[in-house]
C-alpha cells in the first residue's frame, strides 16, 4: 500500500484520507481504491433498498419462488434485505469483494439464519448449478467510466468480466436465471451466453448515477443502444 500511496497525486490522497475519516460508503470506496484487490470492478458501494422491482418481478414470473439466491456484489446488505422481503422462503447468499462492505452487510442481516455473506472476488467457491437465481446488479461497471471514454481497460477489462460472469453462469441451475444490470459489458458477448436465453431485457440504460456506457470484447466503447442488460434463463437439455 505504501508504494501505491507514493504514486497518488497529493490532492487525490487527501480525498482518500478524508473518505477514510468520514466513513460509510465513502470509506468503503476509499478502501477499495487503496487496496485494489484483484478482480475489482466497481469500487463504489453505493446502494439502496428496492432498486430493481421490475427485475425481481421477472425473476418471480420465470422461476416462481426460488429456494436459493446468490447476490454477487451485495455491498453493505440492503440488497440482501430486499431479496428477503421479495422471496421470504429463500436461502440467500451474498458475496462482495470489499471487506468493510462485507462487515456492514453481516451486521445488517444478523439474526436471519437464512442469509449468509462471504468476502470473495468471484463465484469460484460456489457449487455448480446450485442456485435458482444469481444476481449481479450494478457490479460489472466502474463509476469513473460514466463520461464514456473511448476505452475502458485502464479501469476494467472485458476479459475479467467474461471470466467472472462465466463462473456466475455456472452457479445457475438449468431453468434458473442470471440477472445482470448496469454492466459496462454485454453478457451476450461471452461464450457462457450460449447456454442461456433472454427472458427480459430493456429495463433502461440509466441509473441514479447516470447512464452506463457499454464496451465490447476489445474494451472499446460501443453504441449504448446495443446493451443487453436483463434476465437470462439457463437452458435445459430439452431447450434449444
């Protein structure tokens, strides 16, 4: 970390130090930026309850009442509690890369034995085909790309997205769903997408933080109208 701090311009270092003192989401983001853990996409942990009612409605229409749900990038836990209200009988597992966010999430869900939270960078430890629903909501994006630079690979790379989303896709059972929203990349550009069919896309390209630019496998900016965020169902052996 000392080597990193020496490379940070003075004003940026002051901003990071102030964020560490202020606490909350700003501290969580500062820790992510300082530590730069492998496979970090979104350093900002901004979240809120009930952000995706349309997506959760599509999940219910597709799989009914899921038994097991994986929330990838669960941040500080609001999403986990939203999922509990939407699917009261489900066992819910949250994963996040940020150590402070994980600590906050565990405190927030304390007392609910059907919700667990793990610090991890991907779904490599999750058993294959073990979840009815896997969600990655505003995870595969970086807030610093909101101005849509021509390339994204100084911050995040498609290759890392494909590797990570392939692991998430493997955790979905046949007939289950993968939900991706506000991503800087397209699921349909990955090899894993061949095993899925779109249930619903077109939820909108914006967010509270502004529009989300989209990049191709070469990490170059694409026309935002070609995005494919949405709900995808894993094909069964009988589906085409």
